[in-house]
């Protein structure tokens, strides 16, 4: 064998087909076997997954790569002995396997998106697409106000200010705050200390500024249909979803990055994203 392709294939879809076609010159495709999958306990949550033997037959039916095999202990030993070029789908599980079994071999990764995994779920991605940039004086003034509001936050991890505007009138403004007390992290410690930036962002004692504003609007009976939200940084995925389904039509941001599916959900719901310089 001169070249092999290795991938974790729980389901079969166009992304995997593209991966196989791109590397159809491989002497063999190896898909994760049961014992290999069991090394990653969280993969047990993948309820869509077919068992490896059934997936092997499904991939063979495509007729793209001549040899499709299940990656078990014997196959791992064979690959280590023959030392072919190893191409792996670029995922957390394949990188772990490569580090464990193919550390001294010629390995490369293909970045085709196949599924949400630990790496791309927390990856900070630039917000892109057909967003527009505003240099309007009013927009700059409101973003400046969100920045000033953010300074009131006791959350040293991230200070965020947000505002709701309708027809040029400022309705609400708020910052992210810890609950039930702003001093909660100093009483019991901050659970965010257990995680890296961007990981498990929902595990926090803080209410995010955007979520707080939407909750306040609901409490005060303020309809958010056709309003604008201003925030000093692009919202996290949960807040982006709240904004997308709240009736807010424009989201003005002072900067920031997108994580997971926040940007996509906003666009699908017709929320225009505007960056303010």
C-alpha cells in the first residue's frame, strides 16, 4: 500500500462522498471499527451511526475506492508495518488516533466538513458573507454606548454590552451579569475557570447581555418585531438563536467572531448583520 484514507464514518452523506472522491487514488479506505470507536466514550451519543460492517457495505456500493476495510487492531498493525502515506479526515478523533498509532509516519489531514466535532464546534470563525459595514454616526454612538455599558459587567472573562433600538429610539440597554448576584463568582468560584475560552460557553453563572435584553423586553411587554439590536461583539450561538427568533431584524456588531451555527441561523431567519466601524 502506498496511500490509505482513514475516516470515522457514522453516517453517509455528500461530504463523505466528496472526501472519498478526492482520495479515490487510495489503495484502501479504512473506517473506524467498534473497538476504535469505543476509545471515545462521547461517540456513543452519535445516535445516527450505523455499525461499521453495515457502513462498509454502504460505502462499497458507491464504487469509489476499490478496497474498503474496517480499522481494527490487525489493520492498524498492517498500516504501521507497511508505512503508506496516511490521509485522515481532519477531526478530533482522527487526530487522536494518528497521534497514538501513526506518530512516526507520513500523515496529512483533509479539512472537508463532515460533522460537528470538538475542534470545529469551538473554532472561532470570522463572520463572512454579504454583511454590510456602517460608518453612520448614530450607529457608532450606539455601539460606543454598548462598549461603555460593557464596562459595568463584573464578568472578567468577557464584558458585553447590548442595546435595543426601534425607529432611531433607544429602548433598552444592558450588560452581561452574574446571577443571582453580580458577585456570584467571588462567593462560590467561577465555573468558567474549568474551561478554555470558547468551550462549554453555556456553563456559566452569567446571563448574557443579549438574552437579558430579550427577557427584559418580554417582562415589560415590549414587542421586538422589526427592532434593531446593537452589541459590541458578535453573539454566542445561544444568543444568536434568541435574536434570530425574537423578531429583531438587524444586528449591529462592533466586532467579534462566530462560533458553531450562530451566523447561519441569523441569516436563515432574515436577520441582517451589520458591522459598525
